[in-house]
C-alpha cells in the first residue's frame, strides 16, 4: 500500500518578518507567504497571525499537517523551545516558547530550533546532505552560524545550544566578538569582515580596484574599517567603500586581484575551522551555506586546497566540501525539515 | 530477581607492554597483569600470549566473561578494529584487527578503540563522568588525546577516528606538529611543551629557579628548546634542564613562580580549547585526564577562571571542569568500560 503523503509547515522567523510555507516529505514547497512583524507586536499577536496563515494555507492545499517546525535566530532551549537569548529584533519572543502557542492551537507536534540548525536539517533532508550520516555546516552571512549532523541527526547538545562554530577561537588576542570573546571565527568570515578586508586592501594599497597596485602613502589604520590617513575616502563602489560581501565575490570572478585575495583569505579561515572539525568529528562532509555560499566553486576550490594544511590526512580522506543546495527558501524548508529529523525515533 | 554479575576483560596496549585485567560492572578491578611485548613479535605471538593470560585469569576468578575490550594508541577503524595508523611502536599491529584474534578464540564480543576514547568510556562508566550525558575529555601526556561523550556514549565518528582534540589548530603559523599541521593544541599542552616552556623561562630570565628574576644577557633562541647564547647550559634539575612535566607542577605547588607561570599558561591553552568545545557541543562537563591531570585543583582552578574568556556565557552555564578519577589503572578500566558503552543498544 502506498503510504499517505505527509505535509509539514515551516515557519522561518527573521528580524522583521515570518516566512511560512508548507512542504511535503520530498521537500516540495507549496509556495511561501511573508508576514511583516514589527518589534512592538506582542507574542500573541505574532503567533495569532502566524496560526491564521498556517490554517488558511493548509486548507487551500487540502493538506493535513503532520507537524510544524519553527526556525528563529538566537539560542533556543531544547525542551520547551524557549528563546533564551539572541532575539533582540523580536523582543516579544524573549524567554517565550516558540512551540507552545502553535501546539495549543493545532494540537500537533511543534518543534523549534535556531536557524543554523534548521538550515542543516534542510540540507540533510532535502539538499546536498541527503545520503550523508554526518557533516558539519556553517552559514555565512551577517553572522556565522553553525550546525553538526551526527549519526544522521542534527546534534543539539545538552540544552539545545550546540553548533556555535562561528565562535571557535581563532586568535585569543583577536578582535572582540559580539559574544564577548575575542578572535572568534565569525570575526574573520562574516559579511562585514569580507567587506572590511576588501575596503582596507584598496585603501592601504592605494591602487585602483582591479589593479592590485601598491601605493606610496602611509598604510591605513588596521582594523578601523576605514583609512583616515592620506586624504578623504569616499563610499563609492569604485574604491570599495560600500561594497557588499556578495559583490566582493563578483569582483573576484571578474578578475579583481584584491577581491581574489579576500576570497582566498576567507577560504583559508574556513578551511582552518573545517580542518579542526574534521579532526574532532571525523565527518563525511563539510557544507557552506548562507548568502555567501552562492559563490560556489570560487569559495569551495580554495577551501578544498587549504584544508589539507589543517586536517590530519586520515580523517580527511574522502571528506567532501559542498555549497548548500537550498537557497532562497532554505529558511522555510529547513524549519519544516527539522520535523522529519525530530520525529525520527 | 537479582541480575547476574557481568565481567569484562580490559586489554590496554602500550608501546612495550599489554596490561590485562578483569572488571565487573561496578568497575571493580580484579588485579592486573603486565605482559612485555617486543617490537619484533608477530601479531599471532602477541595475541596468543594475551589470550592465554585472559583465559588463565578468568578461570582463576571463576568469571564468565561477557565481552573483551582492547585499547591501543593510534587510529582504530570503527568496524573491524583495524589499526590504521599510529602504532609505530608495535609494527605487527599495522593494518591488523585488534578484535579478530580474540573474537575467534573466545567467541565473545570483542571491541577495540584508541586509548583516549577508552579513557572517556572509563570515566563515563566508572569515574567522574558517571551521571553525565555529555562531556569532552582531553588526556595530557606525551601527546594530547581527546574524546567526546555525546548523548551518553563515546562518539566515534564516521570511521572511528573522531575525538582528535589535540589537533585543533591554535595558531596556523605555530610549530609543526607530528600530524603534519601547524600550531596544534598538542604542541602547547603536551609534556614536552610544558618541560620546554619551563626550561626556556629559566634560561631566558637567567635567574635561579624559584626566584623568577630576570637576567641581563641576550634572550635565548625561541623554540630551540635550549638557549645557545650567553654561556653553557647544563642539564641539572637546578636550571630545569631535565625537569619532567610532573615536576614542573610539583615546583609550582612549592611556590616556584616560573613553574607557576607555566602551569597557568598551560591552563590558558586548555581553557581556550574547552571554551571553543563548549560553544560547539554544549556539554555538561570538561574532563582532564592523563598523567598531568594528577595536578588536580592546581590546573583546574586556572582553567575554570580562563574558560570564561573563550566560551559563550549561556552554554558555559553549569559546565563543570573535572580531573579524571581513574588513575593508574585507567587504561585497563577504560578498555573494559568500552564494552559497557558499546553493548548499549
């Protein structure tokens, strides 16, 4: 007998919106809907709106939901789905359960996890992680998220706080991080770091972007994010003043050697972290997700090259380096995918 | 009905001997026996001798064995118990299974794992790890071993090679490590590093050990392990020339300020690694084992202090730092304990 199709709802909270979609077991997404959220809304307002949307969409689709999965930034408590920390943009969520309201409303299993763990669940169920039993994943964006898939499941740790790969210490005397520690991986590989690094290279070498020529003036101040010596610096893209991390990758592809250096340096930091994690976990794969992972081979190739400097050859044997496969809808797909992961007995 | 007592045999291979003992489920060890092994002996010779000893001891004890556990240095393959790498002292083991001979001989379940994983199994079943569901463990000695206990079991990774915490990169430009990478944790916390650090401090500061006085000569060459500038350096313990890591800890306890600095620096590196691991795993505890862990509070106290610099406060909440509890017989107890760990369904 053919088994009945199961449907899951994914709710992906961002800083200013919730994105909602219904997904089947094969990862087919039946459209998404974005609800705007303002910082002033109450917990009940937000979840009332979300519940209404879920109910309407599942009725339209004629889909009986099996479970609902919620993804959110921050530290999410493992047992109650409480937001313990890190939801500054949605103050109504602080210390509230992301599970309770929807569970009471739908009388269904509801799960919640942070966005990086959801992203890993998404790749594991529907993306490049299908078929792997173990991988480490990082998500590169404004922050650097991380997640571990061990023995076929997302590993969540004692309280659900595991996976903070962005906060491995790379330099105990490095720049202070948002977490309060110094020299965390995040400080070397998030979007701001990529942008700053490119801007500084341009300013300090005094060349035109794309030439890589070394200038003659005094070097700019290190770590200031903006040179203050030797004249005015404009914000025009011509000197990299307001260049996004994505466009640094674009410029590298177009042959800009300074952008190329930044990409390789970013890859080097990623390779260092992956190398240590290969030694610790002996995984089958390392996956790069988040907006920056769209760079694809441009980033994977140097990571693949540099990782040999940091991993023991034996556990590195056969380890694959991938970009995430779920792109625009990774948040909703991942939030839904965690249901499949967590319903495993 | 009272359940029948189960007995396990632990076989702990070192570089020149095998230590064998029978252990009950409560961790009571019924004596141990040490068999000398020479590098020239064949696989069959070694295991024939080991099997004979196991048979004799279990008969004397009237104990029906439930399983046999083998511990060994090196990378041990997860499925077949093969020594893939790292048994240079026992060339007969290279690429041979540590499980096969004993299994064929006794027709019992036989398990094999590397010594650090066994040490963690020992603490989990019989030591300071009892009652914990998750912890990270390092063993400090000639090398730095590591192991992860996750969700109540030793985590072994895809091929059984997981846990190489000693090979987390602390400085990508640091000294080359035996593994081929640079700046591994092992290079900052093994016995040789502790000894060298103490020796260099004494030589470079030119004071009498215990005074910490700074000398007037040129500083010694960094990383050479021996100062070559400014006169002859003898190997007498008076200037630290042949001081063991253990005695550096002893000297620190007796108030030697240079030894105290070395202990604190060692603790700082350990805290850095534990801090990153707390962020990655969200464990309940961090355990320090190996010979150096006998230092106890002397090492734990500064690790406890420094770890806050490296871990996110939330996952660090409630994390305990312990010394291992199993000392002299940790190898045999751990080798036997892995049977309990691996027989869990």
